C-alpha cells in the first residue's frame, strides 16, 4: 500500500501578455516572426520544463498572430460574420466565418473550407514561421485569387469548441491552454448549436449562404482535410440545388472516399471537374493513380499536408481553376489506368512492369477486371476504353491533339506523368494515355 507523504504542489497559472514585443518577438521585413534577442531565430516552444507553461506561451503567440490576421483580412475586404444568425458574439455561443464585403458585386465565389485544427484563415503555422505570415495564412491565397476576380466565403472548421474562459469559439489547443490541463469538453455547454462538428458546420453555413450565391454566382470550392469530407457529404445530399452554380472543387489531402458518395451526378462532377492534391515526394503536378476519391489525384512534392496549399496554390490550383473557366467540359486530360497493375505495384511485385510488346499496342490495352468477360455492344463512334468508368480515371484535356501514334506515348500537357507510368520504353501498365477522340 502507498500513502501520500505530502500534498501535491499546486502551481499558479503563468500568464503571458498577448503582445509580441513583451514576449520577446517581432515581425521582420520578410513577414516572419523572429526573436528580438536572436533575430535569425524563429519561435521557440520549449522555454520551460513544465509543459503547461510552454502551452500557454505558445497560445499567447498565437493570439498575437490572430490579431494581426484580423487586421489583414479587414484590409483585404473581408469581415467576420457570426453564426447561428442573430447571435450576440459577446454573450452567445457562436462561430465566426469570413465573407467578402463585396460578395454581391462579383460573379465568382471561392468557398474555402479549412482544417479542423487551425484558427480561422490559417493554413499552416509552420509556414508562418518560415516564408511568412501571409504565406502560411489564407492572405496570400486571397490576394492572388482576387486578381482573377474571386470573392470569398471562408468557413471555420477549426474553432469548434466554445470556451467560457476566453468568451468565444476556439480551436482545441487554445481551449486546452485556457482551461485546466487535460480539460473535459462538455458536448452541450462547450459546443455551438448547429456547429458541433465539421459536417454540421458545413451544412449550417452553406444552408445560410446559398440564398446569396445559388443561381447568381459561379462557385468554386477549395477544401482541405476533413473540411473536404464535410463538403462532399453535404453535396451528396444537396447536389441538385448546387449543380447549376458549381464550377469546380479542389480537395487537398481529401478524407472522403467513394463509399461516402451515392449521388451519381456528384460522382460525375468529381470525375470531370474536381482534383485532389496530396503530400507526395513526386514533382508537383505528377499524376498519382488513386481511385479512392473518384477525382484524379496529383502530387505536390510536400512532406506536410498543411504546407500544400501555400506552396502550390499559385502554380497548380489557381491555374486549373482558370482552365475550368475557359473549358469546363475539357479541363482535365484523359488518362486510362490499369488498376490491376497499380495494385501489384503497391504490393511490391517486381514483375508488374514485365509486359510484352503487345502491351504497347493501344488497340490491345485492357482496362477491365479479369473476371469481366461480358462483351457489351458499342454504338458507332464509342470508344471501348470508356465501357467501364470504374476502371478509368477521367483526366480529359482540351488539348487532346497529343495522341497515340506509334508505340506508347504519354499525354503530358500541364501535368506530369508519374515516373515509369507510360512515358518510358518499358510500360508497367500504369497511367497509359488514352487515344484521343
């Protein structure tokens, strides 16, 4: 048996001011947070042996960043709107989102749905410490998109816990730093009605704003992580309402799968006018065979998922939105994928790339399961490689003049072909370019 020989020491909470200078930091000319004593050094998390002190110190820095971003978003013409509608942010449980002040004066609306672990308007705190605050936040995303006449609705999936101590909805790390260590979240008292989770938040906000955008605007979605899952689940139930206004969707590190979708119209939309971008070592824009998300998937040459949008938004994502605007029915190049070869490669089978010369004949490519022996009658002019859409990744492109002439030639327009997927002399059966129509 054990007995306590002295009472547990109760330490008083260490308080840090929400002031960068008093905390020993400043924002340099490169828009980076740096230490005053060591201007070449960034944020230092471990300042004390007690983890609780480190958490509260980091939260003080984050509060300074939030205040800086509030001013910058206002300068870009975005204001906070609080939901549920009609609530008082000073006394009621509510969630803020950002909406462009001139939303009604534009034809193109970009709806941004971020992660479940960051503050409103933030992509990556990691990138704020590196390239700069604007780079790691949505400020740089907004500035470049405004040049293409976009206006914005920015949802808030991260600040999903209401903290009485702070007096507003906060992300979990803020909640933890503001309350006792390992705090219990009351699923009634510490949640905002209608915004208890990602799916409820997305549904509540899109239902609220659809009167301002549907039938009046061309709508584009930029989603990240679980935010993408919330949007796809919502569209699965309401696609008929949004179909005529919806232009395109980008999913970064998507979390939805084909099993989440039963709406055939949404499936067609995801095949033809959506793209997924994932953390992957291949060069940015390299096609990655992956049929989990229905839409085609591309690499970004990023290790951390939160760094994807800050690094490839201007080079890959925004240009693709422009392609959708110019040619919505041909914005994706066509590429047929031999999924059996992909599965063999994923299993590590070395013989997956051993094909005979007959495999290089585009007239003999087989895109179907081995047990699919049923021959379907094709109407005149219909292409046999389109019989089974589940075996084809739809990557159509307006420049399909690049076609198969002799041997195996990869369609390589704005996207790269994954190494060893068709551009080499030895085919591994992955990513074969489909003959043009």
